[in-house]
C-alpha cells in the first residue's frame, strides 16, 4: 500500500514540474521520435445532446510508456480537471462531470487499461460545458504530450407566436396597435425573425441577452385594425442556423356594421307590384338588431318588415317616395344605411304616350333606309344609262345627208352660219299616217308671215327649217309650213336641235 502511494506521489511530482512545449492551436503534438496526440480542432452540440471529444496517442518506435492521461477544461485562463486515467490506479471523473462524462473505450476502464485511445463522451450537454478542453499524456521517458479541442454548445430557441388579445376591436379612431407577437426565446446564437402577410403593417424587434449566454428575440406586428384586416393570415418566420421555423395566426377583428340598402333599382313607377328594400350589413360579430325608418315621416301602411327586409305589398304609389334609413347594430356599435326612393309615373324606358321607345328600332330603320336609298339611286343610274344608250342606237336619221328645208319650199344643203329662229307654233299631228309631214298652221291660205322685211339670205335664214332625207321624193311648197316669229324664238316641244344648227322632229328621231 505504501508502495502505491509512493508511486502516485511521484507521478504528481512529475506532472507539477515544468512541461515540455506543446504545439500551438489544434495541431497534434509531435515528439522528437514521433509521438503525438490526435484531436479534433472543434466540436459542437446542442444543449441536452451528446458529444464525443476524441483523443488518441500515436506512440513512437520504440514506444514510450504512458504513465497517465488527464482531461482538463480551460475557462478564463484557469484549468479544471475533468477526468484522469492511470494504468495502476484506474479511472477518476471529477465533479461536476462525474455523472455526464465517461471514457468511450472500455479498455481504459480495466484494471490494466490500454491508454492509447482516451476519447471521452459528454452526455446531457449544458451551456456551461462550452470551453476549450486539453487531453494531456504523461509518458516516460519522453515527458508530457497534449492537444486541445474547442467545444461549442448551441441552444435551440423556443419559438411561439401569440395574438396580443384574443379579440381585436377596430375603433373609429384608427389607431395603430400590436396585434401579434413572435418570440424566439433562449437561443444561442440569436435567431432572426421575419413576417409574412398581406397586411399593410410594420414590425418592431427587440433582443434580450440572458445570463446563461442565450438571447431572446421578440418582434411585435403593428397594424390599424379594420374590417379589411379581419380573417387575414399573419405568419412569423424564425431563421436559426439555416433552419426555418414558422407559426401562423388568423386575425379576428371585430368591427361595426358596414351597411348598405339594396333592391332599389331607380325604376319604381306607378302600379309596379311588390317592390322591396333589403338592408345588408357586414359586421363582426353579426348584426343583432335592424331598425327601419322613413325620414320626415312614418313608414307606409302597406309595408311588412321581415328580418332585414321591407316588403311593400300591392302596387306602387307616390306614398312610397322618401328617404329610407336602416340602422344595424352589433356589440361593437351601430351604423346606418340610407337610400332615396323616388316614384315616376311611367317606367324609365317608356314615354308618356305609353308606347315603348323604339330608339334602337328607329336607328336600325334609319340605317336600313339609308342603305336602301343608296341602292335605289344606283339602280336608277343604271336604268338611265341603259335608256340613253337605247336612244342613241334607235335614231334612223343620216346626219351626212340632211337638207335644210325653209319656209319657201326650197331646200339648201350644208351647214348654216348661225342657228335660225324657230317658230313656236310649228306642229306635227300625232296620228298622221304620212311620214313626218308638218301640219299647216294658220288656215287654208298657207302660212302667215310677220310684216318684217327681209333681204337676200337673211330672209331665208330667219325662216323655220327641218331636215329630210335625200331619198325622199316628196315635194314641199310654201304651203307646207306656217310660222310666226316671236321676239325670243324657242324650239317647239316636238323638235330636237342638232349640233349643226338643224332641228329634227322627235318622230323622225325615234322609231
């Protein structure tokens, strides 16, 4: 027993003496002949979880003797022993780690342990476990070898979203209020809160650092409660280390009734049957009371009220005209709807004569008449064109063989220098079988001439004339024509003037 105590004292003495230099950072420690301690640079875990801190000694050739392995916690430049493994004395885990720290390899726990792998297991990880840990090997004759690992402990936040009050009331003042709160509590590192909604509000944020190193983030959503915000969805999104945590609520906003009166179409006329007015109200909670009244008067006697509707029995009369008011009430308040009812003698689409207006029909008739008129004018133009063509084709005269027959019975071929005056009493009998002979006018004695004096050719030029074909063998004399001169001679209705100065009877022109 005394020998064991002496050995233990010797080992402690060696541990207290000056230690050889170790490698900086997280690199493994190397001895001159190749010994080293292998560890992870960083390890992490969440509160309540289990984490493994690896520590493996790589021996040299020839190997050195491992006298002891010690795990230490370094916090604020001070060291705290966590666990010790000694080949002769066994394993020791110190408080406050005794219940939560164990050596991973069972061989370490044997009476004659193997200490090349002294990895430890942390269970029920706590925030206070976050620190730098040293795994130190005491060897003979090489001395001490060690390495470190940084342990980080995360705390998953508790996220919750709540309505500020179970019932949100929209007030006439339209003041902003907090309608929902999203909290991410005791998180490490702190989380980020976002909002997803169609509401036109704003968010506020607040962070609180707790004594255990965690952070609580709180965000309030502020909006003006109204009828439009009722039943709107509000979602809180918490972002924590790449995770997305969301929670939603649906706003329950109570508001006064929004009232309007329906079923008046602006066409209430005399003797129209069974009209009605309906009071519509959008409210939360629902309307419990509807009240009808007529401004500056009382409701007509033929009115029947059922729930939110006024039924007017019988025909419409002027007594129904007026301003109707509907008051709708719920637990939040009372709002009013108004409609002005006017009565007309006739329907809006009927004139006073009692006949339905035919404006659309008249418009269609006007359009149809215009189209028909254009078509009729086109047909008339075509007929006129055909008629003129036929007139040109049915003429039987020969312009190249015309003669001028003057009143003295003599004919003279050729053109005239000027168009001679035409007697307006020149006539042709319509029923004569003779071929286009002029009838005598002025009695049996032949023709009567004016008392004007004519000389030479001027006298012949002033005499009436007509054209006959050269082939005709009929003789003409002074008794053939009778004429009278007028101050302003005109062509007889039965005669047609030609471009060469002659006139031709219509009977000769046409068949």
